C-alpha cells in the first residue's frame, strides 16, 4: 500500500500482517479524494482543512490527506498493533507536525469538544460489522465541533443498511467492490 498523490506520492504505508485491520484500498482511497477535490462537496479550501480520522487503523486516509496538503489530521485508533504501525507511518513520512494520534476507544471518548478543533472533514471507517456508528455521529453533531459545511465520509460494507438521524443529510453514495462510501453532512 502506498500514498497515491501529493508530497509523499509513492511512499510505502506499513500495513498489518493479520486481517483484524482492513486498510482502505488504494482504488477506493483515490476515488474518495477525486470526489473531494473535484466536486463541490467540501466547502473549504483543502489546504486549510482539519481532518478527524476515526477508526484510522494504520492511517491510510489521513496520511493521504496530509500528503495532499491538509493542515492537520487527528487520528483515533484503539487497536495497539494498528497504533504502532500508524506511529511508524507518521514518523517514516515525516508528518509529525500535521498529525495527532489519540489511542482511545471511540465509544468511550465522547467529548470531541475537548479536542478544541472545528473539523472540516470527518472520515469514519468502523469495522464493517459495527452497528453503533450512530452513537459516534450523535457525539459529532455539534456546531462547536462541525459546521453546516463539514463533510462526513463513512466507509461501510455495501450491504449494510444504516438508519441515520434526520439531521444527517446524504449527499452522495458510491460502491466500490464490497465497499460503500457515504458522503454527507449535518444540518444544524
């Protein structure tokens, strides 16, 4: 797995040997970034964005975002082996100034206000079998954390049917193999 574009284009991303972590495939990642950068879904200059990467694994999405020029990425990951690889990836790519890694269970950390950031882009990539993403989305649905223009991208299995809060508006859905990518935002 490699960085697709930007200042670290072609550089290797370390990935786990075991199958407990499911890194975002290069093709899917490239498609997501093409949509972000070549549509009007993101209402902020990409280079000014602060990104929240939840269930970040080894960090493929957030690392790609840094390589392409975002200001900062806050990574959330709880699985120790993934955190170790994420730290290795950030260090190897020399992205330390743009990355903050938080090793916490996202379901136990429910106060995003403590991060003292307002996010332009949120990437949510829970395990496919996870049925509790609405808990996280409810914790994010706060005008002190997001604004009405913050883009939320959710990676799910194509067969997953999620019931979203009425304030979460889906802008676009794409299917790539077994992956479904949902682009949306909260209307406040």
